[in-house]
């Protein structure tokens, strides 16, 4: 499967699962409360496939425009309702019942996230240990005295086991703190503490990779310089390099490990390099000119060769994390709550101008992340699914007309007024909501295109 099709399929699967769960939440609660459902549609516009099924003859459809879906219920505002079915009409339900039906969609997305995290925590996932690499010069990490190979044990008073846990806690604390205390094990196997200034994350408007901005990088073991893969028609392949070749020196400079190869190649785009390699018992010299690749505005070299996997070194960097079913469920709930609350805080900070609007992502970026996570494995893909499900759930609960949260706002006003809002008021609200949503989508598409053409 080519790259584009792979990413498209990964994105379509995520999108389909999220839409179906969201709309199924509306559907199930509506049926439970006795409301008749006329259509369950995945996508908007003209149906490209539909079937009627169930006691009420509900139409199940897949429509042409896939970015969303809806559940159409019996409603006097949308057509004549037979007298014998008036009690099953949505508009005839109490305000509390209508609120339950509307809220069920976003809550279904949050429940999906809980269940995915529960499954992952229970089954166990293979994670990268929080071992830090050499910090960039003049970075906050360098100023804190962080050194290559130090293992982080705690962020403040919270223990961590994995790189992802460290990343998440750093982001959470950086939202309202200027400094974070890291407890770690240094290369001498001693407990040490580092006081890390994290204000640079907020000052940047949360743009880019927050940890990279602080100079925090993942430790990279210095694997032996053995060629494991050679990209067809790449610079290394064209020059005659083969898998299992061992790189001894580059331009007469001895190579101590794979990191030396990477470092030399990256800083030599377009410059011919002489590789001394050992092939079996034979020593050879191969001349390779690295291709020039643009990486974040900087030209770097690539030869199209990868290191042979060293399982012992790799296993030293990994840890399997798992919990019993009850603990796993509790952690799933906490994980979903924390990420939901963090998403709300970031939206608030964005409205206040403290977080850049360039952080908004559209379908192109989401599709890219879907494909990347799928390539990393099922655990990463499911985590991505849970994260997007949380975002969708939280977004739909915002009090913006046209979204579920906007309808909930109407019903809250109805409770206070003890009377529904007028049709005209709701119509104006829908128009305002549509304009706001269109503006948001325009920002998202602009950011997508900007990332696509500037990368």
C-alpha cells in the first residue's frame, strides 16, 4: 500500500469510529427515552448507501461528505407528525430528556477514550523509558545541568515510568508554572534533582514541540555502526553499500558508533564522503554523496541507510507498563479527565491570546498523525484514537450554536426562562454558530497548508 493510501485509510478508520460512537450515543439515549429515530447518517449530504432496519424502519446511511454525521429524530419542526406518534417526537420531550439526548454524543466520545485507555493499561504497553539525551546548547535543560543518559523518576512529586508520562506531566505543569523540579538517576546511579525553567513554552504560545524548545531530547543509544537497511535507489544503494556492512571510518575519522555516522552525514549535504567499511573479512572504501534534505528550514544530508537493530540496547530503553483491570479502569478515567480538562484550558488560553492559533489542526494534519501512529503500532494508534475522541467530545460540548454544546445552552436558557427560545432567536444563533465554525475550519485548513508547504 502506498504512503498516501495508507495514511488515508488510517485517517478514515479513526474518523469513522469517532463519528459512529458519537452518533450512536445520541441514537441509544433517544431510543431509550422513547424518541423515534428516522435516520442514522455517517457523513453529510446525499446518501451513497442506505438500508432501513429495525422496528421503526430507521434509515442507516453513509453520505458523500464524511467529516461528521447526524441522527435525525421525529420532530414537528421538521415535518408533519402523525397524531399517534406525537409522544415520540423530539420536540415534545421534557427539556431534561432533550438535554440527555444531546449530551449523549460528546459523552460517548469521552466514554470511548476511557475504554481505550482501560484496555491499553490492562493489556500493557511497551513504552520508552524517560532517559534524557544531551541537551541543546544554551537551552533551559542545559542551564539546569541535565546530562546525557539521566533517567527521570519524578516530575515534582509525581512518579513516572515512561517518556509519554513525563511529556504529559511537563505540559500540564508548564501551563501554570515557571519552574519544574525533576528527580532523576544520573550516570553515576545517584539520585539527583534538576530545577528546570519551563516558561519558554508559554512565551512561545505553545508552538512547536514544547520539550524540544526546552532542550529535552530522548536519549539515543550509540548502536554499533552496522548497516541494517539500504533504501533502494538512495545515495548509499547507488554507491554500492550493502546491509551488514560495518562502517569503520568516514574521511579517515574513526567511527565509534551509529551516532557518529548520523552526525557526519547530516552535516555534509551534497559533499562526497569516503566510507571505510568492513564486509565480511574484506575492507572496502565506498564514496557516497549525501542527498540534501530540507528539515525545518535547514539543509541536512541523507544517504538512505539505517542501523541494524540491536535488541539488547533497544530493550534497555523499553519498559512494559500494565495494571490489574480495576486499577486500569481508574487510570483510564483519570487519563480522560486530565486530557479533557487540559484541552479546555488550552482553548481558554487560546481565546485569551496566550496560546497561538497556529496550534489548531485540520483534517490534513490529523490524517498525517493517524498514519504516523498506525506505522508505530496498534498501541500508538489506539492512543491517538483516544486523544482525538477526547478532543471531539470536548469541542462538541462548547457553547457554540450548531454544536451539541450550543443546543445544551439553549436548553439551559429554557430552564431559566421556563419557556423555549423563539424560532427566530435559535435561527440567528445557528447562523452565528455556523460562521464561527466556518472561521475555525478556515484557520485549521490554513494551518494544515502552512505546515504542508513549509515542512
